[in-house]
C-alpha cells in the first residue's frame, strides 16, 4: 500500500556550518562583496586612455 505524504514546498538552499543551518545567500553575498573589494584594491594603477 503506498504511503500518503503531504508535499511541502522546498525552502531555500541551506548548508550546515558548525552545527548551524545557513542559507547559501548568506555565504555567497559576503564572499562576492569581499572579492569586489579585493579587485578594487588590487587595481590601483594609473591608466592612460586616448580617444
């Protein structure tokens, strides 16, 4: 006899970090922001543009 289970909508994607469930957005957003800051800080040389 087949089991009847209620289908629940999927929640946001999560990862367990040190015993805590964290949303991937909460990990990815600071990572992208840190990479953007690093990229801006690394490219501080002068550039000459001729039109």
